[in-house]
């Protein structure tokens, strides 16, 4: 299931809280041999008009791990495709961030290889270290805070949110509002994460939120694993990975996931007769962004770059905002008066201090989770 980011300090302000066909065979800078494969900006390739022309000529964009009900990606994909007349191939929507990085290497040189990635920041950093990403700076690059982008443009944060608890109030008498509540016997077999924390960033961030709620810190994620071990020992942990289908079927009546993902289910579930409530736990407020990147060996290098330009335009950023997430350019758009005010007003409320890990803290936390989770929780 879907992934995460771990951000260093950040910039989004809301609700009074401050908050990301043929690859080259010789490992060169791009996949198709076109000039756009090495372009580091639209200007570098001849300007936006030339970029649009080249992308339309390619006619295709390959994406991976973009569920249509995640952060309003359905509207994002359809709008881009209709706007530019480009066909979008949507591969494995529920893949994890690690699956995305694996696809870049395993599908290198193939028409079906992903052109672009939307991954947790830690996975973007991993891919950059493996020299898998093409540096590129969108036209709105200056609106992205320096601490939310790679200096060379190999990755840059896109949208974010907070870890939350989604609750099926139609079957649960009292919905939890804190991490501590999840140990209550009334939630036997009901507490589920969005994936495995060793692979999926949303789940990884859920563990970190639990750590902050239980005496841990950004330097110590261990208490989060201890907490979920306690949830498991109490008989409350549900190993089923959260999806809209498992929520609707009742398999996962309590879902720990991003607030924009949980909030995005409210309308659909209401139509199905399910009352879905969303709360950001007051004892473990953890926020994070995802990151965008371009596959260095993208089979459609122009379309990949045009996709990034669209995502970081006011139009693209507002589509994410309408999905309940917080786009990285939101502060600049609020200042300019270009943010969708209705969508902004609909963001879930968040109370408490927001904490963001550094890259070093993130790397250390990943090692702890990798060493302990499967042995203590999954095993």
C-alpha cells in the first residue's frame, strides 16, 4: 500500500498549525534519446511551448502507485490527460514506495517503465543515491521551500498531511481520538495500518506518531513499535492492509492513515450508509510530505517533465488541496490569493505541536523499524 515522507521543518499553515518504451541501454541521462531526457528545466529544453509540443508527440505518460481515491489523483490524472491529449498508463495503483523504486531498476529499458514517481521522501533520497532520478526544476521551483527539495532537483516534496485515525462509527460505538485509546478492549481485532511500515511510508509514519504519543521522539521510534506490540498483545491489531474496499466491507473499521486519505473516504462511505469519522490523534501529531521525481531512464521524458509542471501549477496544487491534502506551494498560493478557499476551509483540524524528522533521524528510524517490525509484529 501507499507510502510516506519524512520531512525536515516545514511550511504549510492551516487550522492554526504550521506544518511534500525504451530506456537508454548505456545508463545515460534519459530513456528515449530526445533532448528532453537531459533537460533540467522547461527553459533548458526550449520553453514550455516546446515542452508541451514534445510531450504531445510522445503521447503517453506512465505512472505507478497512484490510487485514484488518494489525494484526488483521479481528477489530477483525468485533467492532465484531457488538457494535453496524453494517454496515461496507470500501473499497480496500490504499490508501495519501495515497489516504485524497484520498478525503475527492473523495468529499465522497457516501454512500460514508470516515467515519474510519487514516493515517500526517504525513498526518493534512496533512489537519488542510486542515481535513478533525473534532475529537473519546475517553473514554480522558487515557491518550494529549500528544506523540501533536493538541491539538484532530483526530488521535491508535493503534498502532505497528518497521521489520523479513521473510524467506522456505524459499527463502533465510541471512536478513538488518541493513540492510547487504541489499546481499549472494545477495539479487539479492529486496529489496522495502511501497509507494512518496512515498505509503506504511511504505515511507517503511523508508527512514528505512536512513538511520539508514548514517550518517544524523533530520535527514538522504538516506543512506537513497542506500542503496536502492545496493541497486538491486547488482541486489537488487525493485519489486514487498509484499502477503501476493506473499509467499506468492514474488514478495517479503524484505519491509521493520512488525514486526507481517511477524509477522502467520507463521502463515498456515506453513500454506502457508513458513517466515517476522522481524527488526528492529539497525543501523537505527526506530519509529512510525499515527493515527486522523474525516472532518469523515463521512456517519455517530455511527458514526465510536463506532468511535473502541471502538478506544481496552481491548477494542479488546487486539485490536491481539493483532495484534502496540503500542497507544498500552499503558503505561496495563499499569499498570492490563488488557493481554493473552499478546499482550504475543508481541511481536517489539527491540534497540538507538529514534529518533523531530519534526514538523519529518518534514516535511523527506518533501520530500527526494519530490524524490529517483522520479527515482533508481523511474525
